[in-house]
C-alpha cells in the first residue's frame, strides 16, 4: 500500500506539502493541490482518516449546523459550503436542527459534544442562550452565516440597509402607504428584525412614520400568502406598496393579490429580499444576495481560523443589489382607496 | 471520566445494551435507548468516537449522496434521514453531487473511497455506469431512495402508477387532449420516465394514443414555466389537460397559464405529482408522496442491513395518494379550439 511519502515523491513536493494538500489543513496553491491529488489517485492512496485524526487531532471534517435545509436561502448556502469543502478535500457533517424539535436538543446535548469536526459553520442558527453556552463549551473554531455583522466571524448582507433600500425604492416611486410584511414571535430571526428596522428608519426619514405598518407572518411562501389574503382583502386599509421580509413572503403576497383580483404593480407594488430562484418567474423586484458565495466565504474564513487560531477573525458584510422587475411601479393615487382617504402632501 | 460500564450500571442494563443504545448499532427499544441516554447525560459520558471506530470498524456515521439539496423533494428526504439518524445517535455526512460538476467527480473518485461511513443512502442519484462501479467498489451497505422498485434496497412510490392515475383523473373528467410535460435529454431521471410511461399507457388504454404528446422541459418551476409559456401560446394546439412530471413543473405551468390569460381549470386542467409545500397555495391537484417518510424508512432499512448484512434487503413501494384541488375540472369542449378541430367520440 502506498504511503504519503510515495505520493509526495511522485508529485515532486515535500511530505508536508503533500499532507497539507490531501488533508485540506493549511494552504497550498490550487495547482499543487491538483498535482498531489493526481499522484494520490495514480497510487491508489487513500488516507486512513481515523488513524490520522487520532495522531493529529484533525478530523478533516467540518460540521454545518442550520435550522432547516428546505428553505431556499439555507439550501443555497449549504451547496456553497459543500462546493468549497469538496475543493479542500474535507467532509461535511450536517446538523439540521429545526427549532423546537427533540433532534435539535440532541444535537446540542450530544452530537456537538463529540467534536467530530475541526470547525463549525452555523447558518441562520439563531441559538438560544443555553445553546450559545453549548457552542462555546465545545471550543472549536466557528463561523456564522447570517447574523450581526459586528460579531467577529459573521458573514451576511447588511440587512438593515437592504430593508431601507427596498423601502426607499417604493418611496421613490411615489408610494406613501407602504407596509412591511414578515416576522412574528417566537419565530423572529435576526435578519428579519434588521430588515424591519431598515424599513422603519426609511419611513421615518421620509416623514412617513405615521403610515408605517408591520404585518406579521411566518417567513415562508404559504405564510406570506395566508397573511396577505387576510389583510389585502380590506380595501380601505390596503397599502399601495409592500416591503417583504424575503422573496418567499413576497411571492406569497403576489399570489394572494392575483387571487383577490388586485393588479401588481398598478394596484400594489411588491419588493422582496433574496433573488430567489422563482423571483424571475414572478417578475419580482428584489434586493439580491448570493447565498452560495456566502457559504464559500464561510469555508475560507473557517479554514484560515483553523490554520491560525490566534489571528483575529474578520466579519464580512456582502452587498445586496437592487434588481428592478415589474412587481413595482409608480403609485396610482387615483385608484387607491387608502390614498383617497388621506390628504395629499 | 465515566466509562460505558458506569452508564450501563446507572441505566440498569448490560454493557452490550448500553453500547448498542449509544452507538445506534443494533436494535434496542426506544424506552431502553432513552434510559441509557439519560444515564449517559447524567454521567457526562461522551464516547470517544475515533478510538471506538478503530476498534469496531464502525464510524457511527452514515453517508448521504444526492444530486442537489435545493429541490423540494430531495431536501425533504434529507430532513427525514437526518431526523432518523439523530434518533439513532448517528452522524450524517452529506455528499451533494450535482451532475456535471468537478465536485461530483471528486466525491466518486476520492471521498467515497475513504469509507468514512458505515453505510450509504443514495437519494435520486441516477448514477452513470462508471459511478455505479465506484459505488460497488466501496463495498458498504447501501439503500436508494427513488429508483426501480424491482432493485433490492430501493424505496420509492410506484412512479408508473402515479403517472397513470394522474392521467386517468383527467380522462375521467372528460379530457382527451392531454399532454405530459417534463423531462428532457440528458436530464431524464428514472422517475420522470416512469411517470411518462404511466401517462402513455393510460392514454393508450383509453383509446387516446393519437392525442398523446410529450412536451420536454427541465424538472424545475422555471423550466415548467418557460416551456408552458411557449406551447400554451399556440391556441389551436393547446391541450385541455396537462399531466406534469412533478409539482414544481405544474406550478410553473399554472403561472404561465395565468400570464397568458388562460383560466385554470376551465380552459386548462393541471395535475402534478408530489404535494409540494406550495401545492395548496396554487390549489394544485396532485399525486401526493411523503418524502420525509421515505428518508426515515431508508434509515431503518440501512441499519437493519448493517446489523445483518446476510439478510435479504427488501424494497419498499409507498403508495401515492390523489389529492383533488381546484386546478382540475371537467373539460369545456365548447370553448376549446383544439376540441373544435376534432370529431367528438
């Protein structure tokens, strides 16, 4: 059976470099890594990972903990993480920890304590206080995707800014009666709160605070649909513009509007956040983010952190980009019952 | 530090039982497992998994290989698998192997050969011939979700039967011009072909073979939308009924119909397969399957197979259930251009 020295010799690199290239621990150039991997393949070299991890304390495995894999954003981040880990030759252990399940309790109580990973990536996790204690107790490098950009090791868009810009887009089109839809206790997530704050501050800055209104709903397409069917039916109070916590909620609102015979955008403008894979089909104006890139960036930050635990861990705030499609348009004051009931400014 | 004997003593069971309960290898009752886990928690007992796996050859880890995590069906199966594995105290290593990517090549060339799992679950994998060879070479117990129910260790609905029953539902409502939408080379999946076969045989049995028509599209919501916008625009050839390869394609078709001013179901009846989380919002008639249950069943079959590799491995065909919502209705011969062009039978 071939050993690491045979691989190194064939690839023309040092044993240490060959080991780094195959384990994903530490940096080697893409070219060198490819050369070493080719050599390993040619020699049928497969690292004995269990033995290796006992010797080095490294598992060549990264844990990913997230509250669901069925939401578009989370699944996209997961695929970005997987791509980057495959590229580094590292395994991915998934901890799908849906809030309120016994599975989540077991992950925090038992699974994480086994420390079968060199580092953790938490995606949209929103841990409770006791869960944060558990995460700290395992003492492994960790990076978060989604969260407070002021915390070290956090990758996210500026959610407050996204909520503000979505709102300003509608204000720029002449809308005043703009509602925010999404988020409800106890399912408030960090990013939805920030987007609501951005909406509130944009409304206040434009002198429209009196028109601000928050409609609660689950952050899902069916959640957005159910809440919208309810509040859009009230013609007298119906807003002309809708800022949605995310695209899934926005698409639910558009479907509800169609069912009620409300034209988008002439009766109702709708803007989301995400650029979901269905956004184009629904002609949805949105603040686009790139979840795959966020996942890949998380891996890069985590591997740097593992390689040099003493170096400071940066945070990365990625920009959200406004994509204007035809779900938003100028306000039509003449046909709006709510506008008829307010004095023009 | 507490050992396994301390845990066994506290739980009032044998060491072997305690070990089985904590490792997920072999069967113990849910009650006993809970008792042992409580004891382990009380004693702060955490198994040293690397050392344990060197001794026993068991990694306490199951590999899951699937072509995407962003499709609804696949993500739901994954959550079912995760729930069942958490319940057995087993880790889940994810191999997200999108067709045509270098990541997929690396999974088959390198990652699987490391054998860092006690068994594999392949979900909708559709392996190529060379990939099947790799899977056989790793010589680990394996279960498939989605596939030919004649193969041992396969869990699926009877896809041919689902396609047939969807078609018969429309025939029963008086439709004759019924098209099938979904599937295209080279992205044909096993289940889509079977559903098309079921559609074809139902059409033939009803004497409607001359009206059968297959419209190709990618098996996604945007794919169904794009293809539908194209073929629904041709009024003279527009069918009155549409059997869709899956709900995502069906929802895309419904959105396209709305955009073209085609009323569902009075002008066009649409039926899907899945019962996708959005099916209810779109009032979609569908053949429902339960992907989470399929994932959980896969884990049970795999663990039985690992515990007793010599026992025959069964296949499980789960029933699909017709859910009638308002996307299907009786055919309106008077208003259909295509019906006007054919003699009534």
